[in-house]
C-alpha cells in the first residue's frame, strides 16, 4: 500500500491507510482482491467467496456479509427462449431473429439477447420464498463479454458486494441497500456477463414475527408462576388481553366510540408503527377504565393460550380473504393489513417482554 507524501511530523511520510483515515488524503492501495475487499469493505472480483447453505436473499441486512455468495444451477438456453424473449420484449434486432443476416458480424448464429441473459440469471439466483429482500432497487452496471447461443448453458455466481445503511423516513420498513455482483459464466467457465444489481433488504426487527408457530413457541414458556417484570397483569390476564386486542384488529370497533385523534397527530402515530421504537411500560389500554381490574374470561391459562392461537388463526385467514380491509384502532385510527400487523407485533412483543418470554 502506498499514498502520496504527507507531513506527519518530524519529516515522516503519512501515506497509505493513515493518510486516508487522518487526512482524507487520496490514497492508492495495492493488494490482492482479498486484501482490497478487507480494506474497502467492497467485494473485489476475484476475492474469496463465502458459500453457505442459507440463501443470501434469506438474510436480513445485518446478517449479510460482503463476500456472501451463491452458485446457481445451470440453465441451457434454447431457440425457443430466444424467440419468446423477442416476442415478449418486442426486441427483434436482426442478430436475434435472422440467421441469414449475420455475414460480416461477430456472431456465428442467432444470439440470445443480453437482457434475456440478465433476466435468466435473475431467475436462477432469486429466492422465490418470501424473506428480508423487499424489492429490486436498481441496476448499477452491466456488461456482456461473450455471445450466448442456443445450446449454451449458463450458471450464475451471486456475491454480496457492498452494504449501504439508510435511515427510515415515513412509512418505510427499516432497511438497507445491498449491492450484489452477478457473474454469469457458460459451460466452458467463460464469463459472458457481469452486472451489479441493488436490492432493498429489511433490517432484523426487534419485534416478534407475526407467525403463529413463533408465537406458540414463546407462549409455551409461560406458566401460572411466571414472574412479571413490569405492570400488574397476571400471566392469564396478559394472554386474554392479547387475544382481545388481536380480535379487535379485525373486529368492529368504531371511531365514534372513542375520542377523536387530531389528523396531524394521527399521521405521526401511524408513522411510529414503522419504527423500531417499542411500546413503553405503563401505557394505558384505551378499552380499560383507569383503575379497573378485568376479570379472567377463561378457566385457566392453558385455555386462554388456546383461545389466543385460535384468534390469531382467524386474524390471518380474515386478512388473507380481505387484504384491503381496514379496521379501527383507538390509538392509531384506521389501519390496513400492513399497519395492523406492525401494531400487533409491537403489542405482542411488549407483553412477552413483560414476562421475560423474549
């Protein structure tokens, strides 16, 4: 590593990383791809790839590490692929469609579209299962190096290249941007395409996943003798309270039965649902009168747990059948499915923390 001369005192040269860190000096860094990756925190082509059983697209932003990689299965390109892509894209450039017009060109026969190769690569490396990846965020660069013909087989190497943290504004799920290096090779291991794609990747939420099996697992740790960390609820009353709030999430609470929430305050409250801020201990439940001590509704804790799980299943089915439905919440106004689930996750986490279940 070396850098331009700098004055460090006593006539010393200040270069390399010291020049970069202390003076933001322009610095030339020489080294192997592995060394450059370690220094810059940006994956350099040729550096060691880190393969694992877990698909990189199933990792939250914090879990993704520069160098995380995936090698896909192969896909053999066919004449039908080329014809179909021409028709779907309306790209009938002669090199893809007219084998008689290739004299004097660089092509031996009709060639697959570059954008078909990129699209087919995505089909190979994308994980279809829902996970932390929220959206395709862009394409930074893309180059094609060798033609791909019918009969060629392509394989893709997907590698995490760079991570960019981002703040949260408004109603956006906390997330970061991950840049991925896409390397497409043919059956002879020749690189045919290299691109950098960007994805928006969710950060790992501090709130429990709104999945019944996860909630059930945590509930199994709750007993009649579980000690509360804050608040006045008993274990059974807490579970019954959760069941009531979940049911109200797809029930018939009406805005006119509660104090009006000013519009400017309502917007901020609903924005808060998208943050990682937790419900504070001691918050008053709007449906209980101050000082009121509710009575147990079920015979015992196990019966209350069963009722909660049944209601969670009803909630899930309801919003699956009515994805555009909105229901009133006394604190947050009318909430759609997304916001209602965010609220329920915060609320369940709050009370599970009350008894040390999380």
